[in-house]
C-alpha cells in the first residue's frame, strides 16, 4: 500500500511514518521541512498520484498579533 503522509517530519507524522513502514507500506513524505507546501494544489496533486491512502498530520496556521 502506498500512503502519503503530510507533516511526516513532525512529532506525530514521523511516528505514523515509522509504523507504516514497519507494516510494509511505501510512504511518501510531504513536509514543509523538506520544502513542500501543503497549500499548493499542484504539489499535493503530484504527490497523491498512485497513493492508496492519505494521513494528514500537517498543520497550516496564520498567526497575527
């Protein structure tokens, strides 16, 4: 099974990725730490090609003070 994991470099996503890999899944990581942008539709669409499932553990927030 091929799984896209957004936020795979974070606390939750990194654990999810390890568990999926241990279960034999092919994991596609997608994280801003690696230059990916969750808000870019074309980038997400490209990453989703061929995936059977998605785990979304990313977060996007705008902070104003």
